[in-house]
């Protein structure tokens, strides 16, 4: 098991920003400078429904599951 130095960082990003189709939300876990793990959350979303700055789904009528999805990403 690698030694954790500092505070681990967790980020969410999309697998493919250059599509109009749904794409997977990827979790990046940085546990040491320059070393990270990448996991698929299993959730899919269109890039137009994703807020890259907040790393969460945008709340809109187009994507009604945004509150549910964001609550799972916060766990």
C-alpha cells in the first residue's frame, strides 16, 4: 500500500467532452503528487448537463436525475 502524503484529492470529470451522446463520469483519486487512480462511477451524462467547474450535474428540466446523481457523487 503506497504511503499517503498530504490530503488526498478527489475529482470528477467526463470521459469524453467532445460528444453529444452520454459519456461516463470518471472519478480521479490523487493520493500522492503525480500518482492517481481512475475509476468509472458507472453513471453516464451528456456534456451539456455537466458543470465542469463544480464537478457535478447541472440542475435542469432536461436532466431530472441531477439531484439524485449529485447526492451519490457527494457520498
